[in-house]
C-alpha cells in the first residue's frame, strides 16, 4: 500500500457498539465494520443487550459495513463444511431480510477460532477474513486470516498501541482493531467510550486513515 490504513471492528454487535460507539464514530467522521451473528438479534445474554433489527438498519444507513460472523456464533473448527456453509447461508438470509439486497464481503471468525478447511470455505465466499492474532498486516498479507488487535478494557493499558501505529507507518501496513460492547463498565472483551476515543485520536494524530474492512481491502489489493 502507498500509505497505512486502519479499521475498527465490532464483533457480535452488542447494542452499545451502536448506541455508545456510533456517536463517537460519527463525531470523528469515520466508518467502522460491524460483524453480525443473526442469533444475537433482539437478545440479552450474560448481561449484554444485543442489537435490534432497527439498530442493524441504522448502522447500515449510517454508512458502516455489515460483515458476517456466522449465524450461530459457533467455533468453525468444530463444524463440518456443510454445517458451516449452512450457518453462512442463514446469516446472509437474515441480513437480506433486514437490509434488502446487501451482500457481505468481510468475515470475522467467531471466538477467533479457525482451521484450514474453514479458512478455505470462508475465503471462497468473502474478500477478507479477520482473526484475533495481534499484529500489523504488512508485506505478504493473509486475507483469509487478517491480524487484529483486541481493543479490550482488561488489557488496554498494556497494549503497545503506539508501537503498533509506528510499525504501520513504517511498513505502510493495515491496522485492524476489534472490540465488543462499549460501555462505562464493559465486559472484559469490550472497551469504554474513552478508550475508543483514545484509539481514534491516536490514529488520527498519526495521519492514518480509518476505513471499513471492505474499503481497506481495495487499498491492499490495488495500491
């Protein structure tokens, strides 16, 4: 790539990823990627309220990317090719039912779990697939398992974010971040609004453009 780029992603789509994070993204003028599992729609589990159909529509209409996270949010390495394919098909049908003629082009592995057969299947359906292994995507990039940094409250203070940003600038790399809920008291897998704002400010101050995964893929492929 001719310049570094960054992507912010939300897995599972807890409702706070829109109600709390959405205004922060809008204020900064950036768009993110929301990885949706249809099984979570209209549900509350373990104290987390997940997205409603109207939230999915609002996120899409605001210009954010809707990506696939399978329908059932199961570990793909434990599923047969047929079961995984059926879960992908069901999730695609769910998204079409809510959003109309929308085709998801990005995928995130539930729980970060992957296997070679699963990678082969999902990479045949999606332009890029994201995992949870930390690192900057630079040089020879594996689009079937992109590296990503967890934006998670329990490790945020220890994460070498400034070092990662410096590496991305030095290599014209692609930084991807993932989180879940965004609240003042997040789960271990979520972050606070202030932590999200800190990340956005760090990337913006470094002059790194923030794009949804589907847009960043174009930069990787054609620049």
